[in-house]
C-alpha cells in the first residue's frame, strides 16, 4: 500500500472528522501518501481530491460535519460511474480507499473492491441502522442533541399543560426515538420496528396518565412512523381532539446531524479510522469495520450487507412500563 484515499458519503454524522483524522494520521505514520476525496463518490468520479498530511487534520476532532464534504451519488451506481471512478483510481495510483458512511456507501465499496480496488467501510450514520454493528459513528451525539432539544421543549410543554409530539430522524430505524424517548421521559414512543395502534398506544396511555394527574406529555415519533401515518401534524391534531389536551408538533430535523461530536463519537471514530488503515496494510479489502460488544472487528462487506439487526425489545418494554 503506497497510496490510500479516504472519503465520506451519504448523510454526514458527528465523529466523521475524527475518523478522517485517524485514517490520515495512521496512513502518514506508516509511510503512505493519503488523498482526501471531496464529496463522496462524486468526487471520486470527478477526480476531486488533494494530498493530506498530518497537519491537514489538525483541529478537526471537535468539529461536526465532515471536512471532506459528503454527497449521495446515484450516478456512481451506474456502470459508467463505476468505470469513471476506476479510471480515476488508476490515474492517481490509489491502492486502497477508506469509505465512511452508511450501507449505501458500503455497496459502493463492495463494487470497487470487486473491480480490484480494495475498500474498507467505516459505519458513519446517526441512525445506528447498520446491521453488523452495535454502534455507528454519530449516534451518541445525535441522541444527546435530541435529549437536549426535547428537554427545552418539555419546559414549555409543562408550562402550558400541553402535549408535544416530537419527530426525530430514522427513516428505517427507531434507535434514536427509543433511546432518547426513554431519556426524556416520553409517554409514548412510536418506532418502525414495533407494531402500534394510535388509539391504544398513544390516546389510552395519555388518558390513563391523566387519571393519575399527569398534565403534560411528550410523544416521540421516529421519522419512518411519521411518514407512514401521514405526518406528525396530523397525529398532533388527532391527540388534541381525542384527549382535549392542547398539542403541538415539532420536527427536529437536521439539527440532529450537526454539532460537536461527543466523547464516544470522537473515540469510536478514531479507533475505527486507525483500524481501517491497518487492515488495508494487511492486504485486506472488501471489509467493513464494526463494533460489537465494545470490540472493534471487521466483516466481509457481502456478509455485512446480508446481516440483520433487531431493536432491543426489552428496552421497548422498559419504556412502556415506566412511561406512565
Ligand atoms: O443520515 C441518516 C438520515 O439522517 C436519516 O435519518 C434521514 O432519513 C436522512 O438521513 C435524511 O437525509 P437528507 O439529509 O439527505 O434529507
């Protein structure tokens, strides 16, 4: 391995910069030339890259976003896009690439590996929805952001004896909603992984708590559920009609993806970035770095993409029992 490259792809996540920093520093310390590719696979197809050194990644460990910028790249999924990327790799003598992103990005890594450019994926997404990993970079920061924001919402919800319906990110996964929902004391939590009935799981639960004198409520809804039920505004009106409690909806949106990364995201990003370069140096490609039971390991990308992961139903039961 003489020249390696690094890129970030898909939705950005706090901690991606820590991973970039670790890739660049590990590469440089081991005598490699390290190229930073801008804007994900788009940058790879267009040859948009620059040589990085130890100082290119100074003062970024504490910064949200990604200094390499990110993009979703439908063009890369075409044969033409892949061939352009392969040409750029050859022209720039790229011997291996570290790709930080979600499972869409890993599919790109798999395609490049298959064509002879060894790639290592690092899981970076606030959604924590990558099957082979217990933990993805950005998840902890996003949950803490949600907790802080909802604590603020709670202040005004309580002052007005209202119900606040809060939509959080997670189109396919309810990890943020479930964990942050427990942390903010939500009365109901709706996630895509668990079947629900609005009348039973939201309205009746609220009415039950009203009988024990509860006057303000937080209902936490994952984005995937919100899409399914026609949006949180609609749910909010329904709650108001059925319970008589004045209700407001808040969609937290992209505030969840920004901000300075937490200690955990800086640490895991650093560990995974370092690990990724070491496995490239061992001659491995087509691998995903993962964290399971706090241990960093790696899997074949095919294997990783075929794995499934289920949400902790025990945690969901805990939420039900203590939300009353
Ligand atoms: O990064 C994951 C995610 O934040 C999802 O939770 C959300 O559905 C999606 O990205 C939003 O993507 P975009 O910023 O492209 O609208």
